[in-house]
C-alpha cells in the first residue's frame, strides 16, 4: 500500500495525495469531495500526472537514437513510487528520479518534482522537470484530474445544467482520436456555445483535444452557480473527457499530446515534445479552486 499524505487547511479544506504517482486522491471542501473517487467500475484513477509522454505512442514505443523503447499510454510516472522530500500540515513535495526501471523505457537522467499546497477551497501544484544529464531531455507533462459529475446537485443525464466555461472562445474543432489513442489529421466538431461547452454525456464518443488553446482557465460549472476552476500555467493544450456512462468529467492540461497516427520518428521530434537543455529546469503550475 502506497503512503498517503494528508493535508489540512483552514475553512474545512483537506486533501490527500498518494506517494504512488504523486497522485491527488481526495480534495474536500466543506465535507464534500470534489475529486473523482477512482471507482474501478468506471475509471480506477483520480488525478494522475503524465510523464515523460502524454497520450499514446505509435506502436507502443518511442525511438531514441534509432532504438525502440516500450512506452505505455501517458508514460510511466503515474505508476511509480515518488519519494517524500518535504512535508508540512498543508504542503508536500514528492520526487521521482531516473532508475534502472525507468531507463528501460526512457534512457535519460531526470528529476520530476510535484509540490502540492492546500489552501481554503483550493489546491495548488508546482511541477518541476529537471535535466541533470549531459544531453537534451525530450519530455511532455500532463495533469489528468477527474471531478464528480454531478458535483452540485441535479442530474448528469442530458447534462443537468453543467458546462465547461473557457476563458476565451476556442476553435470549434479538435483532432479525431484513432485506433490505440493516436491522433488523426481528420477533425471532429466541438459543440461550443461561444466560450462555453454545454455538457451532455452523449457528445463524448472520444476526448476533445484542444491543441494550442487560447485559454489558461477552465471552469466546470454546476446548475446552482458552483464551479470547479482549473488554471494551468505553461500547459498549451487542454482536453475535456469522460466516458458516456461514467459519473465524472476530466479536465486536462498538457504540454504535449499523443503521437499522430503513423508517426515513426525520434522522440525528440514528436509533435509538442519539449527539449530541456542539460542542467536546466522547467516549471509548470496547476491551481484548483472551488467557486460559489
């Protein structure tokens, strides 16, 4: 059983993270949990971190200097134990570093730090990717939290008055998702109403992937005015996903995305994969807030 780290803040706010994947598994405000329960009947995760790739890799592998390395969906960080580096009543710093196990999939030195801090009605994350190696580090990072739907009364059927409100009006088309989770050049319409996506389980045959989104903020709004707000810092791609029969909604932010179908190049050349110089660090942030 992975270690569980409990955080407490004022105003009846609590949160818990698992050392397994540095994954938040609970975020409670006023006695109600606003993170998905992880019910395996629908989806057995809560809010995983995705690294060193986001999404599927063509052929289930990545290529580095001509050699193929097996790489599962969304990388491996979500399935590995993180070390607890620092902790206090309302904050924790968790760390994953390269090991013989990670080098079987990703032949690079790296450090991945996930710092979480709880505040009244809010939960903030700062993620640092560091390259202690001597060669550029190709990486992608993502956050994949899911929230109960409904979370503020009403019903999920036909949307129940729920929506996702974006900071800016987004392009109303997204890549189709093909076999094995690879992206296709063909597009699907996204049924926006201005800067809002009215929710209905029937619209989700696959995820809506908003590449190079204009917005940095998404608000999952309920019928009574309550909203779960997610603000992303240095995550250019956003996604909205659920399963048609599952009582949750996932709002995602990514620096990279799945391979395009039939991609056969090097990992460093993967679309949206970032290259971190030797000795450099990159910082990304996510801020969750309950409004209303």
